[in-house]
């Protein structure tokens, strides 16, 4: 909200249902809507054990699909359980899609369910090669909603390797790593 207010630009906050109950998510969404936020990227989120908080728990009343359903219901003027709210919202829900997922069949099915739930746009993980995206779009018959492709001008081979090995869902293909290797001191320029 502060970025939107101070910079005057649209924002796309990421929201994960990992840490909040349904009522907590409704509260967060209605508060954001009251402040003018309309775009929300619904992501399931990694379990805390995969991040910096080992030993902590998760809520997960819903996943990203359920979060999109929640925003769609709020747009219809009802809460998650179908009870009327004072006024309908006007969220523009987005979803993540990963064309380099290990299980592409599952990813394609989840994308279909996200569309049925009311997704209005999608964002990919960071991609360093468009061929997995092209293959994924062939598998799902194209995208009926706008698709924003994640890009990241990595500045060094070390960072590219670390991202590939340590960031869930991001693949830096060997042929791209090799081009960073060959670029040597010009790796930052190659990244751009």
C-alpha cells in the first residue's frame, strides 16, 4: 500500500495462505482492498521447513487455488462460506505457474484448476530459457489469461549456479550456465 501510495504505481503483492486461516486471509484481503490494492498474486508458498524457519508449522486452510476462489467469492459479494459482505470487491487475482516443474502433469492440472477458480493473470517462475514455457503452453493449449514471464538478469556464474541449486522451482539450464562461464568477466553484461 505504501509503494502504491508513494510511487503511484500498481502493485502486485504476493499472498500465501501458509500462515493465515480463512478468516485471517479475508481480513488481509478486505484491508488491502480498502486501501486500493486490486492485483494479488496467490501462491501456495513453500513450507517453513524449506526456508529460514525450521521447526515451525503452517496453517494451509486453503492452497493457492482456494485463495483464488476466496477472492472470486469476495468479488461476488460473499465471504468464503457464502455469507454476504457489505460490498463486493474488485480483485484481479493472479496465480503462479512453473513451466519447469518436476511434475508437469500436476502443474498443468493445477493451472487448469486455478483458471476455473477465477485467475485473471499468471506469472511464471524466473525463466532463463523459453523452450520449457513453449512446451508447457502446448501441453495446456495456450493461456487464456495474460501471462507474465519472470526474468532476472543474474550478474555472475556463481549466483546462477547457486540459484539453480538452492532455489526451489528455478532452473538455470546447463547451456545458460555454460554461457555465463564463457563470458568470464563479462558475465554481468551477458546476464542483462
